C-alpha cells in the first residue's frame, strides 16, 4: 500500500476534506516545495545542504520525460542570513546567530495571536525582547529586517504546498506551532505529522524526534518562520528540519560541555561543534563532516518526489494540500504583507541569497 494512503487512515480525513472543499479551492499541478536555509549565522552549513538539494532537483529535471515527469516544483533560498553567516565563519565568531544588525531572523516574523486550542501562545519576557544583546532579539517589529521581509514576499509569491526551514543544533522534524506547548492539534496537525513521519524514514530521523515545535524541542519560540507560514501564509505542510547535532559520546569534553551550557554562554569552539558538521584539526575529535551530513539528508528530495509521483499517494497528498481552515486562524489578517516593506525598500541590497531551483 502506498505510504501516504496507509497514513491517511490514521488521520480521520473525510470530514475535514469536505470542509476544505467548501472553500472552492481546487488543488492541481505539481507539488510546490519551498526551502530556506541558514537563518542563523552559525548554521551556515545548511547552505551547503540547500545547494545539494537544488543540484538533485536539477538532475531530476534533466532526466524527466513526458511519461515520467517531475511531480514537484522547488524554490530554494540558499542563505537567508548571508551577513551573519560570513561573520560566523570568521575566527572566534562561530556563535554568531543574528544578522548584521544583531536581529534573530527566526524571531522577526509576525507572532500568532493564539494557539489552535485557544490558549495563549508563548511570549518572551519584555525585559529580554528590548535588549539588543539578547541572543534572540526579535527586532523593532515583525518583518523589520530586509532579509525576512524579502523571504516572506518570496514565499507568498511562490505559494508553496510544503515548506522546509532548515537549521542545525538538534535533530528533529517539527511542525507548528513553535509558540504552543501542545501535541498534534486538529486535522492539519495530523496530516503534518504523517507527512513528517514518512520523510523521516528516508533521512534517518527517529520517530521520537518528530512532533510540534515547542513540545518536541522542549522550548517555546515566538515569531518564527514556521508559525508565520502556518498561520498567516496558509502553507499546508510547513516544517522545521533540525538537521545536525553532535553525538552524545566519543568527542571528549568539548562536546560534553555543550550539553551543560546554554547556547548564549557557549565559547566559539563549543558553538562550532554544536552547529557545524565539519571535521577540524583544532577539535579534540572529528564530530562529523559536511560531506557526510549532506549525503544523509540528500534523499529528502527523492522522498518528496516519490510521494508526489505515486498515483495513490498523490491523490492523498492533493487532499492534504486542501488545508482545513481552523477557526482560530480565520480572519488572521493581511497586515503582515505590508510590514517590513519599507525596510526592504530602504535596504534593497541587504537581503538573503534568493536563487531559484525548479
């Protein structure tokens, strides 16, 4: 039995699909997949992964035929935070998280007004939010940064069905919401979990590392790209891919120490070990290497394409992409579309690396 067809039985979809169909939206054409990498400077290795995925997509395009077409369309943002990445690569700056203005780009998106259950979402303490030296400083207002404003507009223009926001520092596949300590909620959550579980089989992420953002990672975050994409941009299947963490054993005190220290208090060497999968002579041991890291995650492209190409799975996926409208998000508003445009206009050359891959 095709993978998603089997999983669909667990999602109790029938009633929700009917509700979605009532919107009058009909899903057709290839499955559109949006991928954004290197939100945080110290996670620059994810850019290498993004480019490898794009090369794989280009190969699949070249070998596609009318009888065996490509069932997916991809858009890649290789490096959301090029200035932060450049600083993180400099000696002694491996902990760089924010952009050139010290803003955490993955806290600079519009916050969700409430959780799907109706409970209040997480908000960081005001005394931290106002401090520019706070590691997760969210900026003056949502989408105040040229990088996030541009990313939001590009995602909206592409209208993806699936979105992957790629990070390092942990190993997990998480879905909305980062600001809510809640388990799988509603039909959308069930579908997101099922899709994530299928993808996880191909990249070696264990089942216990799949779940909602705050619940699975153990901490809540406000103003993330994941929550914005699910709540405001109406992406049916949005995910954060946490693609690397150092092994628990075999790497001496340097790695052991990272498990006892908040990231804001890490040394540059500790941050490099935690967020960058590359061997380096200066380390006590070789934690990993970028080539092996890329090889492990490369099958993601083929996994998504296989789901879209299988006739029965494709029918199930098309139903899932008719995103059920949850009462809490109805009328969420369009204000975010205008937010940050002034910043983008004032600093048009300051955004991320936005190169397309089909």
